C-alpha cells in the first residue's frame, strides 16, 4: 500500500495512478554502466598484469570502489522512480516524491484552476512529459518526466467536469 492509498479520506477512491517514466533511469544507468565498466577494467587488468605491491592493491581497491559506486548510482535512480506516486481521486490530485526527504502536493479538485502538459518530441514518442497544475490564487506546481501525462490530465479533467450528483 502506497502513500496515496494510506492518505485517503472517508469516501475517497483512487481513479488514476501513474509514476515517473522509465526515461528517468537513462542517466543513472549510463553513468552506472560507465562506472561498472571502469571498475571491471581495473579488476581485470589487476588480474592479468604482474604488478606487485601497492599499485596492485590500488587497482583492486579502485575497481571495487567503482563497482560499488555503479551499484549506488543505479539504485538511487530506481529508488527515485519508485518513491514518486502520482494519483487522481474523486476528491483531489495527489503527488508525492522522495523517500527520506518527502515532498507532497495535494490539491482539491475544486481548487484546480487549470492543468497543462508540456511534451518534447521525444516525450510524445515515448510517453512522458511535464504536468503543470495551477491552483486557485495563482499557485502552480510543475512535475517533470511523468509517465502518460495526457492520460493524467484527462483523469483530472473528467473529475473536475463530473456531474454534481457524483461524490467529489
């Protein structure tokens, strides 16, 4: 059970959920692969060369450190993606990001003035973009690299335009 489900009020149901797009993993994966390849190169060269003493020990420690850093970089990307929840309920829009340092935005549907989507050409092809939510009073929040941003906007608009007889 995630943040959104744990913070529902009485009579509130989740209608749509999305998360960060997998594109947020590209940077950490590329950096992690580079660090891992460098670490493996050091370990292999340590094994294949006949260097003795402190130089060999430095290559071994450097290779291990690079492999650990690679794992840490990739893990941080996975955690960042997994620690972001975005949802629409029948009463509000909820967005939570972060694991240790948490940032959450909850806007009542009646207070949503507009919702916009910015997509680059690659974002349109791959299905990600930025969502801008404007609340009454001129406040706005922008969330980048959201998966399926147009579906998210549509879910919000459907709830805002829902007939008054349906629970809000």
